[in-house]
C-alpha cells in the first residue's frame, strides 16, 4: 500500500499473490522487517518486473528504491542465508531512487 500511495497507482488490496505484480502491471514490492536488510530477488523472479524494497513494520515503513529483475540478477549479489536456496540480495546502494519510478507513472 505504501508504494501504491507514493506512486499514485491503484492497489487492489491483494496480498500473497506471489508472482503477480503488487502495484500496477509490473511492480513487485518486497517488504523486509529490518531497515538493515537488502532487497531479495529470486532466480525464478521475472526479469522484466520492477522490484521495490520497503522496510519496517506497521505503521512505519521506508521505501528505499527499485531495480529491474534483470539488473538484480547480478552474480555479485548471489548469496545463501541459513538453509534457504540461493537468491540475489541487492544492496541498497544499487537501487535507483523511487522518485525516478514515480516520474515514469
């Protein structure tokens, strides 16, 4: 909802839609509970979608920025944590300003 409001794009209220876009036709929102966490993009995520990192807990969230799936799938970002399969953990420094995405909508 936070990204939808920021971008002024309709949000249908859907949750747990997994591979479907969260906002608009191609925006995937990835929420992490800690502001220190990075954006997660998995190998089977869509290359053409946009992935937005949001951190925090209700009622306070921070929108960090965005990156395309293709750009996120950089071998330098590939990591494993715990017993989970490898995924791309994109550092915040690699994200584009969310205001750039807002100007495209």
